[in-house]
C-alpha cells in the first residue's frame, strides 16, 4: 500500500530542491535553493550534502553536492531505490566514481560531458536522459555556463555505499 503522506512529503522535497514551489508550498519553500550551508531542514534525509563554503578554484570537485531526495526499499530483497539531486558548479566535476547498481538520470539544467573509464563520452544538455550501468566508473564535468542539476535514481545493493570514489588515475574494472 502506498503511504500517501510520505509520497506527498517526498514529492514536495524533490520539487523544492528543483526550484519548483507550487506543489507543496510549505515544504518546497523550506527546500528552496538559497538555504545556507549548515542549515537543518526537517524534510532532508540524514545522508546528504550541502555546500560548506566557497568553491575552491584549485579543487575540481569543490562545491559539488549530492542531496538524497528519497530512499525506499526495492521489491527485490536486499536492494533499494534512491533518488538524488546532484549539483555541479560551472567548470567543476563530480570526480571519478561508481555506484553498486544502475543509475537512471535526467539533466534538469546544464551542459555536461559524462566521461567513462572505458573511453565512452556522452554530451548531455538540458532535458537529456541518461543511463549508467552498475559499477561503471564515470565523471560528470560541467562544461556549461550555469550550475548543472541532475536528477538521478539508483537501484542499488542496500549493503554497499551509494558512491565509491576513485583517484585521478585509471582505475581497475570492478566485477
């Protein structure tokens, strides 16, 4: 059975994070961009990030945030579905990383080069969907003129971290 209150609460948080304020005004206003670093938000799940200060021009991943909008058990035992909003400032990148399950995403705003360790490169623009296979090491680089916003949904092994990061050099393929 669907918990309608949780559905409305999560939809409001997602809408607010995306800058939509008409769906659930009280929740969306609390989640609206502009909430400062370190603010506590009653709608935010415990595992998320907010910018912690100014963007460091020497760090290619400085200012990148991944906010967990909702997390639910999957129908498959041992798996969960997680939805996030990733924001990448102009000229910055996510850093090389992978996920323990598939990622299905949508570029809400921006212009991104998604570079995979196997050599594949995807050019994504506002409105483009994307799919990333489980374990694929990739890096999203904002090559546009505004902060990139990506809405991503993952179906992942609940016993593993959502993100595994890698250094700048080539990485070994994971099974």
